[in-house]
C-alpha cells in the first residue's frame, strides 16, 4: 500500500456482496478495529445489547450464555482489557464497551451442557446485530487469556470464558499499525454458496 492509501478514511460501510439482497443489519455488519475513543454508549443502548443477547434461542431454553461487561472509564473495562491478547489490547482501549462472553459447559447435574458454546454464539450474534441497529460497530475476538479472565472475575468451573467483544463508534486509521490499517481497508470476502450449501450428495452445490 502507498502512503496515499493509508490516508484513506475507514469505510463507514462495507456492504456484503450477495447473490440476493439481505436485511441491512446483516449486509452492513462488519468488524472494524479502528474505533472512536470519543464515542460513548448510553444506558439504553448498553442495556439493549444484552437484552438482545438474552432473547437468543438456546437448546431447551437452557440459556447458557453469560457476559461480563463494562463501559470505557469503568474499572471493570480495564480489567477486561487486561485479559486480552497483546494484539487486541492495542486497539480495544478505544472501544466504548468491552464484554467477555462466557458459556455454561456443565449443567446443574454435573453433566456436559449440550450446545452451550452454540448458545453463546447465538447470543453474541444477537448482541452484535443489535449494535448495528444502534448505529454502533462490534468486533468479536478469540484473542484473550481464558484462564486470566476466569481468575480475574471468579468464573465458576461450570462456565467457560470463550470470547471478547468490543463495541463502539467508527474511528480513524491514525496511529494504527500498518498491518491493521490494511485489514481495515481490505474488502470483505466470503466463500461462494457453491462451496457451502450442498444437495443430493456432499459437494454437489445447491446454488
């Protein structure tokens, strides 16, 4: 990339290139790292993120998803930030809010919780789409120290910290490392439907 390309603004929208139109919440969702340090999330918006997560479907309505969350400026925000990987710590300090997604993996009888991780994934996706509806951006991360999160927040053994989520407003490329600037400006791509959806026999495309 040239120096001129690095002066480009982070795109406010990276609409998905789809074979048929999708709902804007889906088509417009993307995961920037360039977040605005001045963006704040109001009480209603913040509550709405987790209300959306609460109403995600789950196996047998077991509701295995839990979250540890805080807004920038709160002590818990800094504690969550401290559990993130070094690469994620570099940009998430500008987030308006951070959360750790935790899945229940053992049920009340001491047996493995069916589909606990799947339930957390559904709840996290609800949260992310609600962020889009609120005019915000959300970025989910695997780059975190699960053991550190467990110790920092006293997570019980039957629960597993699994992901972190940063939520905020769109910022600029100023001060971002070159490798992250490239990611912010890179087009969004996905495998074609022909590689993902089959019919009759494995590998035979439906679309």
